[in-house]
């Protein structure tokens, strides 16, 4: 059974600080997804990581993938209040089996 | 706006009742996925359809069923509703090609009283 674990589950940080969210998964997967969810809202796609060593950046967020370690990280640089949200990582099992298994989510709170 | 639409936005009903949730995927997307989000279970995959055919099943209860129609819209039917079925139900779509992600709709919030 594919399991996806995120940590931390809750993160309170000050504006301007850096931090990293970790996502571990239990079986081989060829795609790793990061999503953002604001309270009561839908999921917004942030990144799709497709290969070992993949790195993608958008603004203050940078995601990376290490398929050998089955680990992805989402790094936040110089956090701002607008980044406050819940961040989910998810994996699928490959072509024809793209149903996503999600982690529990990391609730990020950026304090002014 | 992801391009995926879901109706209704909110649904309040009683235990034992049956409801239907509707989803229209992004133009051109052949795959539709249904997910349930609840406080105790998190985000869970329910079922996937691809071009009208069921492709994958997840943690979907026997009381729940779905289908995808020739115009590619999908419906999720929930019957004999229980209090524990109260949740946010998301539909997502993808073209199943290349580097594309799954695009999520706004969700239907179901409250069972």
C-alpha cells in the first residue's frame, strides 16, 4: 500500500524566515505533486516533479525530488503572510494509475 | 479558476437519503477523478473514469457509485447517507499526457444531518 508522510503537520513561522516541508513516500512513483489549499477552498497545483533530481521554483517556493530516497522537499524562502495555507504532497503509481495518494498536509502559518 | 466545475457547491441532507454530485472536466480532459476530504480521513481517492470507462477504484464505499457520460461529465451518487459521509467532495480532471497535473474543481460540501 502506498503511503505518503509529510512533516511537520503544522508550522508557524515568522515573515522573512526560511523553512522546509518534507514528504516521504513508501513505494516507487514517477510523479510527485505539490498542492496548496486555502481554508474552505479547492486545491491549487503548485509543482509536478517528474524525475530524480528535479527542481522547480515559483516565487518563494522551491520543490525538489529524490526518487532514490523517496523524498521530496518544499522549501520556503523569506516567508510572507500570503503563503499561509495548507500544503499537500501527493504521488501516483505511474501511467494508467494516476489516482493520487495524498499526505496529511502541512498547515503553514506565517506570522507578521 | 481551474476550468473544472462542480455542482452544487453545498448540499445539506438527512441520513438515509441519496444525493448526486456533478462534475464537468476541463475542455479536452478525458480523465475524471473523485476525492473525498474529511477531517478524520484527510484527502482520499474514490474513483477514476477515463473516457467513459472506470479505470481505478480507491476507498469508495459500496453505497457510492459514479459514472462518466459521453460528453465526459461525471456524476457521483451517494446513497443511504450516514453522518460520517459529511465531507468535501472534489472532482479533478487531467488529460493523462506528458507533464500535466490534476486540476481540481471547487468542491461540493456535503452535510448529512
